[in-house]
C-alpha cells in the first residue's frame, strides 16, 4: 500500500529545469503522489512520515525517461529464442534449434535482436537456419529491426523466389543465381515474410507490456515514447491499462505509412480519442511516427552522397521529401506531435524540411517536434535544429566505436562522414534541447549505460582512450538532464521538468552519484528504487520492500 507521506534523506538532485541548472538539496517529502517539500521543510516531516528512505551515499533524482523505444517488441522478445546476446552465427542457430525442440507446438519460430555484424556485410543465409529447423518457418529480426533473416521454409510460405520482383521499399538479398539468400532489408521486403506470421493473441501482447514495464521500473524509468505503434498494439495497451498491467507512463506514436497516410488520419485521431477516454492517467497517443530512412549498416539510410561500397546508391528514403512534408503538415494540423526517424544526412535534411513546412503552413502551437537518432548531420543543417525548435533525440549508447561502427557503418560511409556522427555536444552548445532514448530492444534500455557513453564517447572496454569524436561529449549533468528533463520536455510534461513542490513524484534512487563517479564506472551505479507518482514500482531486494 502506498505510504501517505514518504521522506527521503540525503542528496537530492532537483534538476531545476530543462537545462539542469537547479541546486541540490538534502531531503524530499512526498504526499499522495506529489512532491510536498524539499530541504529542511522536508526533513521536519521525517518524524511523522509513514516511510523514511535513507539515501546514504546515493542520489535521489527525477526518474529517467526513454524518449524512443519499442516496449511491446521488447516484451515479446522474451517469448521466443533468446538470441540477443549471442556472439556467433553457430550460437544463434543452436539456440533456435533448442527453442524449436522445446516448443513443438509453435507453428512459426520467431525471434529478434541478432547482431548483424556477425556475418559479412550483414548478409545471413537461410541454409544456416535450415540445419536446425528445416520443416517449420523461422524468422529472426536483426537488432536494428530493419532486417530479417529467415529460413527456406519461411521464404517458401511467403512465396519469395528468384522471380519475386524487388519491392518498392526494401531489398531481397540474393544469391548469384537470383534466388533469395535469406536476408530481407526494410519495410516491404521484411513484410513479405512478417505478414505471414500468425498474429499473437491479445493476452500475449498484454503480458509483453507488463514484462516491459517491469524491466523499465528496474531501470529507473517512468515514461516511455513507444515509437512504433500499429493498430493492434494500441488495443493491447488499452487492454493493459484496463487490467492494471502498466507500471510506466507510455505515449503511443502511431506509424504513418507513406502509401496510405491519408487513410490513417481519421483512424489515428479515433485511437487518440479512445486512449484519452479509456487509457487512464498513464497512457496517451499524441504522436505520429515517421521513418525518413533506414539504417547505415544496412545501406538503407538516406545519404546526400553515395555509399562507398555501393557507388550508385544513396540509400533508401522511406518517403519522398515532398510527400514527407505533406504528411507531416497534415498530422501537425490535426494536433499530433511529430517524431521522425532520421539517420542519414539526407534523411535528417528531409525531416528538418518537413518540420519547417509544418511550421510555415499551420498556426503556431506547442508542437515540440522530435528528430530521433540524428546519426549523420550535414554541418549546414546543424543550426536548423535550434531555429526550428527541434528536439534532438539521441540513443547515446550508439555513440561509440563498436563493431557495428567499425565493421559495417564506417566502411560504408568513410572517415569524413563518420566524423559527423551523433553531434550531441555541438547541438547542446547551440542551445538545442536534447532528449535521450534507448531504441530498446534494439539496444540496452538501461539509461546509465547510455549516459556513460555520452560522457566518455568510449566503449565499455575503454576505446579509444581520448574518446571517439571527443568534442561531441556531454558533461554528466548535461547527460542526466537529457535523460530526465529533456525527455519530460519531449513528453509535454512541464510539471516533471524538475523536482519542485507540487510536481509528480516520479523518482529514481541510485546507489551512487554519477556526477562524482569515475566516468568509466557510471553504468555500475545500481537502481535502488523507482517511484511512479509516489508509488514504488521497484525496490532493490537488498533494500527491502
């Protein structure tokens, strides 16, 4: 049962505002889900409080947010073969075979988050999976969720053969004779197989939402932007809300389809109204998601100049720039916030152009547009973020020279463009509001891991010693602010920008203060507890309940 009055004693980072300039204090009191008092006034309440929490050497601060993630996909990954952390093709195949043997009832074997750097050029062969499961279809998503690896039976069920034409949005990787290899890239190619997978019952989807919420609570997170929502997913979230299965605030970003976005305007508004009416205080649907392009490692991010390994290709824009601008204007006029995936420099420019078009065409309102990932930005476009009021949502864990960079991305774009990646520091110096996300399950949902990389620009093993593009590093306070107030600003939750009296008590208690830790040890701080509106959603078992 939630305590009526809860007092924390120790170091409290108030955050101050979206710029993180507030002073620390020594205590915080909560009553009925909101912050009641700070400092000495809060300390005076400790004697009569229902519960007192000793912060000790740790830090109490605003709970983390995740400004770009896929919680339902993350929850669903636990239903299939566990391939995420495996470091070889043989290990993945063995795990798929094990899972298939233990689940003879499964008509399809579905898994996700294999590492695309495990095969040359990210191209995986159907026959490798056939060796483990020849008689049932297998479909695995790469951890970027823009690529699918499947076995021969899955290709057969989908009718994908050497005579199948290339889809408009996507590529079928082929053998020398034109037969499909087993790797499909981007929307229409992946959907050839994914559309054949039987839909999961709503109970499974609700359970996936519940599992995702528990994972977020353990990570100190209380608000998430679900950045890819299809109609059945909205139904699952509403069912989860009705059943009390939500333990995190979620905003649903419905995905706009370039082939039918005009038809989606009415249904998206209807879903928003249903969520407003039935989703309770934790659920909203105020955002529309656009994919401007794909990913560099797959050669599908939209680039201003050709890829080095494909000199006739500048990638694969998901939308033509004029069509993206038209759609963004239409959804903006309908009162939806804009959330645009843009990775290549051409994709980022198209996203900025679309947001500028909406600002020009429509009356002014509190639109808070987001461009997410922001991987490669042409220097000429950097000032436009501040000028247009665009929130730059980064997945900071990616800003390190890991194998995805060194083996796939950098060889495809070359050193000059590689040096433009993830310009967090430069945009922060320009006064752009930054928010942090994880893209979970694409990568880890643990905020402190991304914060460490944002501060160091180094791998967890310490490379390079002086940081990768060190001029783009953030201070610890800047990174903490991006992961808290920056995400709250993105959410439109101005009452959660800082820990002040009257604010919702969305809090995280850390075992140590990241601001005083060795920067290469930040990720090792433990989440001791998470509170959502004053209600404890997670306590470290060492701390008790």
